[in-house]
């Protein structure tokens, strides 16, 4: 069962560095303890897989990729025709791609992840 939003946010604050790396079989992308916690607590393996595939395709543009999930306000949802967006950039203001998600069950309103050296991680694990 999905953990509550505050419980997930609280849990994410405890990750600094990682003890172990895991791997997404489909993409061979590595991910950290913090990402594993997120996948389990929020039941969002789809998010990690999507982020991995898209970030990998952008590696020639930047060594360091930021991934920003944002749930849109009702007004933005009506205007853009989607419930959430995920933006991929380089942390210097350059946006490479923005993907729209018509519907999502991801419990958080916002989340930032990093993709560096074929590894997906939380900012606190960088």
C-alpha cells in the first residue's frame, strides 16, 4: 500500500549517499537506496523507468541531468491538457525536454531527481 505523502517526504530526507546500487533490468540504469525507497513507498517504478529512458537519451547533451516532476494546478491542467509534467534539464536553466502526463497516481506534487553517469539518485545523495 502507498505510504502517505508526509511519510514519503520524511523518509526521503534520510538519504545521503548510498550503501548500494540497484539496476533497472530494461535500461541497465543504476539507482540508489533513496530511489529504491521512493519506488517502494510511492509504488512508482514506472516513474523511475521513464526517467531512466529519457535521461539516457539526453546524456550527449549534458553529463548532469535534472529531472523535475510537477503536478499541475487545476487551471494549468485545463490549459495544458495534462495532470503533471516532467522536465529534463542541466541545472543551468537549459531545458532539454518536457513530457506531459495526462494522468498520474504519483503521490507527491513535486520531486527533483538527478541523473549522472547512468545513475538515478536523489539530490541529497549527490
